[in-house]
C-alpha cells in the first residue's frame, strides 16, 4: 500500500471526477489517505461514524488531498456504508 503521510496528492496530479473510497472511522492512524492496489482510496479519519461525522471528515480529507475546496467534494453513494463514492469538481 502506498502511504501519503501529508494527505496531499503529487503536484500536477489531475483531480479525478469520481473517487471510490473505503472509510475507517475512529482511526488512531488518521487523518491518512492510502491507495489500495485496485485504485480505491482507504481513508482513515478520527471522527466517529455517528450522525455523518465520519462522512464530513472524509470529505474534508479528500479536499485536502486533492487541493480543492471542501465544497467541491460531494458524497454521492454509500452514506451509511464503509464503501463510498465521491464526486469532485475542480
């Protein structure tokens, strides 16, 4: 697994339109983004999976990772699942 300690994509990397991700809420490792072999992102967030807190933290983490505003990241599928799909506008 590729580890990105600073939660930022490489300079010059293109921002994908759709991102598949799995979320690990209540993580002591987080906030952290890892890329799995199949291209799915593994998001470690410290927020609990209660009342959408982990989803909001995941959106903020993706925004920081891709260098876009938080308003550009939308959760489009998987609100109550660990497997999620996000749309990112650049």
